C-alpha cells in the first residue's frame, strides 16, 4: 500500500513535469500557431543550465557553481527563453515550415553539444550529483516522493494560472488575433513578429524550467534523456488533450503518460528481457499511429471542444505568403 | 589538409542531394516539409537488403561485377527496393497525407509526417533490431588517383549513378509534359487545376520520384557506410538544409546544396573532428535563412 502511494507520487510527479512542457508547447502552438519539433532541445538546455549552476564544483568540467536550486531554475528559464527567442528571431519572418526545420536542427545541435562538449556537459555520461529538493528525506522514499510531488505540483499550478491569466490578458488576445486574422491585427498596429517571438521565448522558458525540475527530481541527467522521442511524446500529449486549452494540455499529459507507463510495464511483464528493446519500439509505433489517427479523426484533440480552426489556418497561411512576397 | 575530403564530400553530398530532391519536390508541389522522407530512405534500404538476402538464398553466392563489391543481385534488389519505396510513399499518401491535406492547414500535414516518421522508424527497429548491418563485408582497396586522393571502384560507380539519376530527373522535369505539369503545380496550384492538369497524377509522380531517389540514396549509404534504422532520420537535417540552400523547388539547387553540405561536412571532419559533423548542416541552414532565405536558385513565393 505504502509502495503504491510512493509509486503514485512518483508517477504523478513525472506526469506533471510533462504537463509543464506541454503547457509551454501549448503557448507556442495552441495559442500562437508556432510549430516546435525540437522541444527536447529546449528541455535539455534547461536541465543542463540548472545542473551547471547548482552542482558542487567538479574539476572535470566547467562549474558547477553550487548555487541554490531556485537560482538554477531561474537560470534555466532565462537561457531557455533566450535560446527560443534567438530561434524565433531568425525564422519567424519566414514560412512556418522553416521554424519547424530550424527547431529540429536546434534539438540535433543541443544533443551534439550534450554528447561532445565534455568540458561543459560531461559528455555521454551526463552530470550527476544534482542537488535534489528535500534530498535529506531520500532515506524515506515515500516522504521524499510526496514532498517532490508537492513542489512540482506547485510549480505546475503556478505556470498554469499564469498562462491562463496571460491567455485572457491583452497580450494573449493579440496572439489569438494574430493567429486568426493576421492582417487585421497588423492593421491595429501590432507587430506580428515581435509578439510571436515573445510567445516562442516564454514557451521555451517554460520548457527549460520543466527540464530543470526533472533534473533536480532525478538527480542525474544524460544526453539520452533528450532524444526526439521526448518531443514526440509531448506532441502526442498536447494533441490528445486538445491544443489551445491549458487544462487539456495537463489532462492529455497525465493520460498519455499513464498509457505510456502502463504499456511499458505491460511489455516488461509480457516479453522476455532480451526482447524488451524490440517491444519498446513497438510501443512507439503504437503511439505514432495514435497521433496520426487523432490528427485524422479529431484534429482538435479528445478533450478539445473548440470549433475547427481550418478556416482561420487557411486564411493565416494565405496572408503569410502574401506578406512574404 | 589532404584533398581526400573532396571525394568523401562528393559522396556524402550525392547521398544528401538525392534525398534533398525528394524533400524539395514534396515541399514545392505538396507544400509541406516531409519529416518522414528520411524513413523512406531507411525502408528502401532494408527492403533492398531483404531482397539481396532472398536472392542469395535462391541462387547461392554470386560473383561480384569486376572490381566492385557487389554483383547483379544488388542491382536487381535495388530495382525492387525502389518499387517498394515508391509504393510505400503512395500508400502513406493515400491513408494519411492526402486526408490531412484536405484539412487545408499545412502544418497539420507536417505534424502527421512527424508521427509517421516515428512509427516507421520504430517499426524498422522492431523488425530488424537497431544493430547495424552491411550489404557486403568485403574490404575494397582504394586506388590512388593523384593529389593524395584515393577512391574505391564502388565509390566511382555510385558517383556515376548519381550523375545519371540527377540528369534523368532534370530532363524529366524540364523536358516532358509531366515535368511541366509539376512545375505548374508548384507555381500556382489553383491555376494548374483550371487549365486541366491532372493533379492526382502529378502528386503520384512527385511521391514516386522522391521515394525512388531516397531509396537509391539509402542503398548508397548502405554500400559505403552501414545500414541502421536511424540512417534516414540522421540524414533529415542535411537534406532539409540542402533543399533550402538550393532554393525550394529547384532540383539542380537541391543537388548543388547537397554537394556543398557534403563537402563542408567532410572538410569539418578533417579540421574539427567527426563528432561535430551534424552541426555543419545546422550552421549552413541558419546562414541561409538569415542571409538569403530563398536559397541559391529559389524564386520568391507567390
């Protein structure tokens, strides 16, 4: 029973960290219509930044600086936000596909730096001894898991409330206006590119914060944590939840993570150890097919109730290509 | 710095260029960037590998042609592999992309291709495991050709094959009615429809050309390097970068872009080290997007 509560807390903590990434993606895609297929890169930037700032001094690499965890989180958000802003500034004046390709490239390069810049990132073995909040409770796993769940829940809730507020604020209304009728918004004097860069940067900062939270929860990071599969999982979470809705983003994340963890546990029971790597790839196939089916059948997601955006999307595309010529 | 990087770069560049032709055609005619294109490459290569295995089981060991490392079975298998990849692309278009295109939101199609890419790649890992394999384990002796450059017979044959294919596709798209229909579709889809161009057939031809060249590029990687389920995914960024550098819609541009990126990668491997190779395409991509987003031979979008 105690084990079950402990596992439940562990599961929920991970799911809520995913929710935070999904919330960031929802701001970029759901609210602003910016396509990010390299979000694993921004999560990694956050995790590594926070790890560098907070770990004790290590002669083998740059830093750590032994700073408080909170500074690590803020640093992660700052660096993640700047990285996203730079990506946005370089590509947001072009067709939306170019942003997709560039973010994909960002993820590749971040992965490359994580693997090869040993002095900065510890290389393939990653960074260990990342301070964990309530680390002195690690003797009693239950208490440790529950207190971490409390922290992660608090951060996620804060991000959720902030995003809800932003969505309804004048700033959020400009983003929606840009998404739905770019020309009208521009004619009211709103700079499309400036607002989009802001949204992309804030989304990137939230993703980086999620990466930092996870790094401090697990206490250890390695380049393998940030492969394209992470990007893919988060996209499925957002689409299942219904893009555009913050509550949907959280619900989709918990649901998809439950399916993912459940099917993972199932394969480990059903398949012999030497077959498990293969079974795991079948799991990814299933999720990939699921994403395609949802896009075909319910493009607004399972929880998404908003009217179809196809008409607006078409118009946005048309104006974008006109303004680009 | 040895000039060997020129040969290595031209070879890598050929693979990237052949793949980039497919990317640039899908982008200009179907109007989305296809993240599953790399996986066509990997699927074509594994299909070819499977046929090579089947031929070996039926006919036993076949002597290679002249100094090459492979015999007629690989050539026959490549033809089957190309056909298989083209069918795979058409099938994927029928069940997924054509339906997503109807939603009239380009980025939804991109997302669908991202999901399809993940599923296709993992399915390969499931069937063939992620262990690398090879068409042939024979070691070829590289011949010196002067200036400190050495080249193997396989490499010469594949460079020639690339040249023939690029020329063929170029003639097909510029000198035939089908090619002109493709150009019309990429320049103005609505007008193309009005003048009676068979849109469905243009879409089919686009997929077949792209997938066939992806399969050939994949088999080239298989012959010269190795075969892995991730081989196509790893080529995705260089292919996109080449297509954008060359200018979207331009086939000579895609090939030239591929060669430039291939040479830059090979040069970077010599100067900086092999581990940073993948960053080269990203740097070139960013430079193009900032300096000249329409690429070398691109036209402004209408």
